[in-house]
């Protein structure tokens, strides 16, 4: 409801403002251009975050002082604490950082962001920024159209800075002009009610603009043209500092639990800093005056004094919060906890069985077969074909052709919760089982089963990769490519079905060895897929990019099939242990299959 | 001297390693026999089959079994020669 009415209300207010005041139009256009500049700047920095920033991040955040310095430097360079906090949250979610380092960066970012006020107050308000903005925009936009990622990124950064400068100039011009007609200073409020009211406005303005930087520039521009009082400007700056945490909170919605904790740490830090600044605003003003006098800032240069105030209260926040940082992290870890994830637990691996060798082996085998069955289900979901197909007699070709709807399952989540967790439990159990005795056939068998489990996991990983493009092409009209993907789907399902057949007839010693026939089929089919692909490229039915994706996916399909067969060979050999080992020693490897493909049929069939 | 030689032979017969090798030999023989039966069954099936696709399928299965048997027979031969070496 609020969202539905908020945007139209803003539009109506803006339209009214445009109609009654040309200066309002200039100021809001300035804000819009400034924000667009921020977006371009973010886009530019994103181009560099994939490789370089990651490496720098790892090396420069292993100590608290390092992570704080990192926060200060990156925010000073990028001129956006929001961007730094959002990037930090994403790195934290990816496990590249721990929460402590993340909080350090956020503390540093709060100090780094104050450099913006210094730059604008000391430089931006005194010179014609538009003169610098224009060449930056021209060079920037030319670079944006370049094909290489780095040039494009540099282009966005330059264009972003250009738009930032242009936006500041517009805001400055707007306030200069507004000062000649209306006196906004008449709305000045004094005392604590004024501080609280203007701090509230500062929060609201930053939440709307999603940038404390934009709010601060607006405050500086208004202050420079004496549209607001110095005291109210300070309160606005405090408010903008608190409002900026909203971006990080929004950014943390899709992040991991540590990302959420970091966003909360950001909020706590900025609220504490804000409260300290509000509570001690008059004492801070005296400190600013004293400092300004000593560093040579004129008593009437309120914009620079605002920059001093901004730095001072953020520094105060860091000084107060730094000793409490460890406690804050502990508190957040205790209060913000992950929802209990339902993970797959072993059914057969009971404690105590580890010492009974044969029983332990049987338990591990049963659990691994369960892992295989769960994986087969996940693979079918990944291929967007109903799981029931594995049990049915229907022709695979027809079933696959008819399976045109994407099965909307989170494969990554299933992999993490069900398969990885279960495989982990199996490996742990095997390690404990082996603790009591060493060597011998039984150990070899346990190792083989462990390896089979690894093949199962790898098979699912292969399908996870394959699914990305499969899902894309299932939604497109590209029937030639889809036909190729259907062939890949068919092969994997055929392999799963054949393994199932061999499994059911596992009482005969021939059954598991018959899976070798599948290996030959996998090799022949994937070779044919490759040939078919050449043909499609030659006839220009698919473009080269699609062909590259398909080639990769053929490879994933082949590996998945091999992994399934290798796992099946171990898991479904039901004969006595000696016979199982003998049978497995006859199973053909990749080299032998390749050799067979070279030799003519008659010779081998003798 | 003769008694010592006989004792060594007895030790060899009773050793765990020899026992394991013997078991391996027997198991392999069993598997190879099962593969031979399967091979004959497939050969008969191939002779009776007229459908080209089915024939191709059976032929490649036969190809695989032949390769497996060839591999198995080599291992069996090695095991046998090792056993003979020990008994002399």
C-alpha cells in the first residue's frame, strides 16, 4: 500500500515543484544527474571488482587496522560508502571475509565518506565544476562504447565523475538562484527541536536518494548560498549519516547471515554515532571552531567547518565503537541467527557400528546408494524432467521432447542441503570406521565406496552447470539448440535408466560389468554430438557463442554420465566381496574404451 | 634339506597372501565364466536379430564383453604364472 502511494505522491510533489519554481527544477535535476553519476561510478567499479578488488581485499583485510584502512581508502576513491558496504556484504556472503574484517571496513568507510565533504567544500563550491565535467563526460562516454571490460569500466568511472560534477554544479546554481528570490533561512530552527527535526529530514532525504553523499552535497550547496543555518546543516549531516545505512540494509536482504549481521553492525554504528553527535552537537561545534581556528579555516567558512564536523563526529563514533567492536560482533552473532536449515541426515550410519567391520561396510553402502538415489532425483530436476520417468517404461526420446516446462527447484540448495551434507556424513563415518583397523579388502571396499560417492557428487555438479544454459534455451525459440540440449538430456536419462536396470539384476555377476557398454555408448554419442555441432555451425543454424556453450555442456554431460557409471559400478555390485573386486578389476577405463572405438566391430566381437 | 624345503612349501601354502591370491584367482575364473556365458547368449541373439539398430546394440555389447574377457584372461594368466613360480 505504502509503496503504491509513495511513488505517485513523490511524482505529484515534484511536478508541482517544477510548475512553481524553475530553481527547484534546477536543484532536482542536479540531484538526478548526481545520482546518475553515482550509478555510472558503481557500474565502473563493478568492472574491476571481479578480479583485482578481490585479490586486494584478501590481502588487505587480515588485520583490523588493515580492514579499516581499506574501508577509508576505497570509500575515498569510490566516493560512496554505500557501494563499499554493499560490496563488503557481497564478499562476506561469498566467504571472502569474516564478520570482524567486514565491520572494520564499514568503520573505515564511515571515515572515508567524510572526504567527499572536504572535496566539495574545499574545491567543488569554489570552481566551475561543469568545466571539468564536460571533458570527463565526453571521454567517458567514448570509452563506455569500447568492447574491452577495463576500458568500458574506466569509461563508466569517468562518465560517473563527470555526472557527479555536473550534478553538483546544477545544485549550486539552483541554490544561488533560489537565494535571490526566496529566503529559505526563515525556516531555520534553533535548539534541540531544530537539531532533531533537521536530523530527521537528513535521514528522509538520504533514504529517498539512497546516497548520503548526494544529501551532503545538497546541504553544502544550500549552506554555501546561506539558505540554511550552519546549525541546521550540521543536524542534516548527522541525519544523512544514519540514513545511508538503508542502502546496506536493502543490500543485505539477499545476502548470507553474516551479510545481515554486517548491515546491522553498520546500522548500530551509525545510530550510535548519530546519537553521540546529536547529544554533543554544541560541544562538537566548539571543537570544530577550535580546530578550524588552528588549521586556518576562516570563521565564516561554514562549508569547510561542516566538513570538519562531519569528520569529527564520525571519528568520535569510531573511537567509541572500536573497543566495543568484539562485543558487537558477538552480540550480532548471538541475536541474528540463521533459520535452521533442513539438511539430509544419514539413515543407516549408526554410531557403534564402526567397530563391526562388515556391518559398517553394509551401512556405508546403503547410505551411499541412498545418496545416489537422492542425486538421481536432483539430476532429473536439474534436467527439468519428471523423476517418475526413471521408473516408467516410456520412451526417453518422447518424454524429453514433452518435458518443455522448467522444473523450478533450487538445485544449488538441494545440492547443499541434501547431497553435500549426506556425503560429508558418509566420508566422516568411513574415516572413523577405518580408525580401528587398517589395510585389507574391506578398507579397499570402503575407499571404493567413498570414491563412488565423490562421483555421485561430481555428476550433480555437472548437471548444475548444464542446467544454466538448458534453462536459458528452454525459454528461447531456438529450436536447433534446444534439439541438441534434448539429446544431452536423453543421454543422461538413458544412463540413469540403464544403471537402474543393472542394479535390479545385480544378482548375476554380469550385470555391473554390463555398465561398461554404457561407457562406450557415452563416448560414441558425445562424439556424434560434437560432429552434429560442426554441421550446425556450417549450416549457420547456431551462432558461435551458442556452439561454445554447447561444447562445454557436451563435456559436462559426458563427465556426468561417466561419473554415474563409475558410481553405479561400485555401488550396485551385490556379489561376495572377492567376486566384486574381481569384477571391478575387469571394468574398462577411458583409455580402453577409446581403444575400442578405434577398432572395427567384427574383430572385437570374435 | 628336503624337510626344510617341504616346510617352506607348507608355509607358503598356509600364508595369507597366497590365500588371498588363490581367492582372487577363483573369483576371476568365476566372473570370466559368467562373461563367457553372456557372450554366447549375445552371439546367439545377434545371429537371430534382423533389426539393424538392435544388431548394432548387441554387437557393441559383445565388443565390450570381449574386451573385458581379454583383460580378465591376461590377469588370470599372470596370477597363474605367479602361482606356478611359487610352487617350483
